[in-house]
């Protein structure tokens, strides 16, 4: 649809960005911005409402234009508004990321030939980049400062160029090591999501990581590599070994900066996720979420998945009032695609309070979403409800489609054994099929155990 990009931009605006946008619209005499303020004042932002609003307003303004001409005018309007919003987003970003701002200023005015001014901005960018722990911007700033030394043709400053050049190579080497760490982090993430893509090279990948563990001295890099090994060994006894190694390395670090806390956050969440799928109990899982929230004020972000699990554990622990309050308090974290996480949690609460019809209404759209885990969890929860209701016709259809869905996603390893076991158990519970004897019960997650209660 025409306004899709604009709709998504509005949806993702922060409160401060929205205030800036409304202020710009209301302080302008531009008819287009006055019109946009009218739409924003409706407080109803859906793709359908956006397109309906501008279709009607364009027809009012140009009643004699053809449908095709009005469509073009609508496209131009939504494009204009998108540019305004993008400018506000960029402005806020540059305010928060001063090194980028100063580099852009230096790059913008360099053609004017004012070497002192350009060097001033590169100096500021470099100092800010150190504070922001941005190695790439430190390198860019130093390169700019060297170019300004060449442009000034001052022999006295050549020695500075040599110093800057040495610093660039040190930063570049550090970036290279960071890239190695990130490379294996990405491979291990892919292995957790679709292990068939990595399975053939898994052993070689593990061997490569172990070699880099011997080469690297930086405890942060070694922590990241152990985290990757934990993911590649999620289904073996080595999992806890690599978690413990990673945590011990983190504890050995004295200077705790942004990179440290971001890595700590990722490690804690991975620990939470893998322990959840390995069948740990609610109490142990709650301890991990407590650990994440205890350090939360030091993290650059709090992952809404962490909040999701914390609320889910409260629900499964029958602390429904606490779960509802915590969900209401953290509603802001479930925006955009995260909305389905909130819907799912509400559905589980409704199921536990026997409001099955309302629960199914919330779960139906999630079943067909692109979020694999939410889709599987929602399918199994609805199957549980249909089983309790003895709704054989709907039950059989959903079980069949879920079996096909799991078959398509067979190489997404986390929880697969639990999904299949619960599906088979619920299937044999109501539908007259022979239960296969001798099936080994896998390590069920606390959620899968709840489904079988």
C-alpha cells in the first residue's frame, strides 16, 4: 500500500521524536504539515486509517483530478512526510552520537579549505569517539587529522602524523579481532536457528574457535568466543563449561565499559534462553532473569525477550497478579513486532483463568505469524485448549497443520523434541491414534510441562 513506509516510521517514533514532529507541524505555515498534524491528532495510526485519511483529504483538495493523479499526489505527500520524520530521527541520533556529528561537519566543510576548522571537528570527533568507544570513528577521525597535516604542509606536525598512523594500525588490529569474534558469533546464532546450514562445518568451526582462544589475550574477545562455543554445544554437556568460562572471564575484567555490559547482557540472555530450552525449572530461570534485571541499568538496552520470559515464568508459577502488573508496567517494550509477545502472554493468562475464547482470539493471528517460536507455542496452547474442550474437528486440523509446520522447520533445533513430544501426547489424548511405545521423554521446558498438566 502507498503509505506503508510512513506508517512504519510513525509507529516506531519515540515519545521525544513524536513531540518534535508535532511541534514542527504546528509551528509551520506549510499546508502539508498542517494536514499532517490533523492526522497525528487523531491518535490512530494503522496502515488502513492512514491511507483512508490521505485519500479523502487529497480528493477534497483536488476534486477535479483523476484517480491516477490523486494517487500520485498521495505518494508525494507520504514521501514528503517520511523525509520530515527521517530528518528528525537523524537529528536526534546525531545529538546522541557526537562523534558522527563532528565527522559529518568536517566532511561537509573540508572543500572550503579551512584547515583549522576541519581539524577542530576531527579533534572533537576523535575525543567523542573514545568516549563512545567507537573504534571506527576513532580511525576515521585520525585519518582526517593526518590529511589535514598533509594539507597544512607543516613540517612541525609530521611527527604527529606518524603517531596517529601508529594508533590507526593498533585500532585496525583490534577491529580485526572484533570481526573474528563477531564472525563466530553470527555462525553460532545461525546454528541455533537453522542448524542444517552449519552442521557439516560445525566441528571445524569449533576447532577454529579453540585456536583463536589460544591466540587472543583480551578477556572480552575470549568471553565472546566461549559464548559462541556454548551455542554450538547447546545440546551437550560442554554447554555449562563454556558458560562458566565466559562468566569467569567477565569477572576478571576490572574496567567495565559499554562493550563489557553489552557482552554481559548477551551472555545472560543466552544463558536464560538455553537453560529454558534445556528444561531448567522455574526457580532457576527466575534467578537468571533477576540477574539480568539487577544489572539492567548498566545495559544499553533491555531485550523485550528477557521481559517476556520473566512474565511467562510468573504466569507458570501461578503469580498471575504479579504477571499482569509487570506486563502493564513494561508495556512500552512491546512495540512493533514485539506486540505479539504481549498478546501471547495475555493469552496464557486468559487460558489459565479459563477464558478460552478470548485466549484463542489473541492466539489465532500469532499462529500464522513469521515468528517461529511464537507460532509453535501458540499452536500448542490452542491444541491444549481444544483438547480440554474435546473439540475434535478443530483439534485434528490444527494438529495436522502443526505437524507439517514442524516438519518444514525440522532444522530449528531448540525445543524441537519437546514440541514433537507434546504434540504427540496431546494428539493421542483425544484423537484415537496409537501411542508409540518406548518414546523417550525429552527434557521438557517449563512451558511444555504446563501444556501437559
